[in-house]
């Protein structure tokens, strides 16, 4: 990505392909915040903050809030600690919180900022590919409750999102592969050509994916702009997430937790199976999707004895309405339908398919 791109949503700007420190300073010159705070985890502190701070004069006076890395820290306990730290350091409603990190930081930081003293401004500077193409965009903030994903939160938009792709050089390969799943999802629900371009990549590496970041952002932006509060169209973005979040939650406290995208990839595969069973999606499209996902993601972590427990977790999904569990499923690649009722038995069958394949 050789040039800076500005993507304007209804409520904020997304600046892509820029120097984050310089753009942050330009933004701050137009404001008069009482105090600056930077939220990050220990990894971002080590690998990304030195880059950002070396390019920003304003961060010399910022207070640093550092948490341990990991999904288990997106919790009410950590949120409480952050509210207390903000209070102790003299934050007020005219302060700014800069969320420097991946999806956990933008979810948690946005939630903390939006609830502290009934709301202070925040800016997202995503440092992972997943947060660049998905997590930091769209105004969803929140925390986990026990091992249930994103059970407490609110819609609240940042003042700006600053995407500096040089941070991708700090990531291990598994983080890149994790993000690739959400990019595939954008194509599967909205743009068949985009899905084909991504699925044809021989290597899932930053140098091959950077040029696709804008397209993923544009797809999500267009959906969110039309339906910011998830009353209709935005539900298509949940494809793969009802089952994917259950798988992620199940393994969250295990010795081998799954990254978000790894779980969502398996969720998309299971929900593509349901798309065939319920919406008569062409089987040949299922096989193409299956070939791509199984090439990059393994379902070997799931065994038959775990299926009932995972299925139960699906029914804790925050999108459930009363006793009714509605999914977003594919009519075909590039076309997603919402509010499709799915039974527990169908969910179990889709999980069995993850283990055994379509023929079983």
C-alpha cells in the first residue's frame, strides 16, 4: 500500500496506509484534551509503542495503561482496574484514551472509555491485521463474562481509526492467518469476486494481504453505515460467529486456546454446512469453501465428546432472541440471508461435519 487512503464513515474517519504517530499528532492539534492515556497490552508495549511514540511528540506526556495479553483479560475485573487507574491519574470527560493494539484492546478500551464518567473520547490504532480489517471498525465495544464472548458492551464509535501497516511486521504468522478468516468472511457474505481473490492466494502473508485491507474495510463500512445498530443487514457480519464464538469460548480456558479467527474459520465451515442443509446452497460451493478453510485451519482440536458442550454454548449467543436462535447463512457465495432459525440438532450435525467431513 503506497498511498494514504481516507475512508469516511457516517461518524468518523478511517485513515489507512499512514504514519500513525504523525496522524495522531495532526488530530491532537485540532483538540484540547485535558489528558492523554494510551491503553495497550504487554506485547504492544514492547513492539508497537516504541514505534508510535518515536513518531509522536504528544505522547511524551501521555499516561500508559498496560494490561497482560490474552482474551481472558477482556473482563469486568480488568475494566474495573482501568476505571480506577483513570480516576487515580485524573482523567475526566475531556480526556482521550488511545487504544493501541488488537481487537481485545479496541473492544475493552472502547467499553472503558464509553462508560467512564458517562463517556470520554477514544481513538483506535489497530496493530493486528484482524483489528485493522474488522475488530476496531463498526462501533462495537465490550467485555467477556466468564467464558462467554462479548456478553456486556455497547455501541460506541471512536473519534478516529488510524491504520499503520508497519505494525504488521511485529506479528507472528498465526495472527495473520487468524485475520485472513474475517477477510474471507467479508467476501463470502458480500462479494464473490473478493472471496475468489483471497482464496486463490498461494501464501497468507502480510505482503499478499495488505492490498486487500481497504476492500475488507469498505465492505464492513458499507454494511455498518446502513445498519449501525444491527437491526437487519449488519447481522450478515455474524456469519460464522454463532458457532465460531461457541468454539472459541469452549477452548478459552484450555491449554490450547484458539485465536479468534481460527475459531471463526471453523464456525464459517460449520455454518456453510447449515447453509446447504437449510438454504440449499450449492454443494460445489461448500466444497470450495471447505477446501480453502481446511487448508489453513485445523478442526483436529475438536473431538466427538465435546460436541454437546459446544452446542450448549451456542445457545448463550448474545444474538439469541428468547428461545429462538437465528443464524446468518449463505444462499450462495456473496449472498447472505439473516434470521434463519436453526435447531440444536442441526448445530450438532454441523459440528459432526467439522470432524468427519460432508460425506459423513
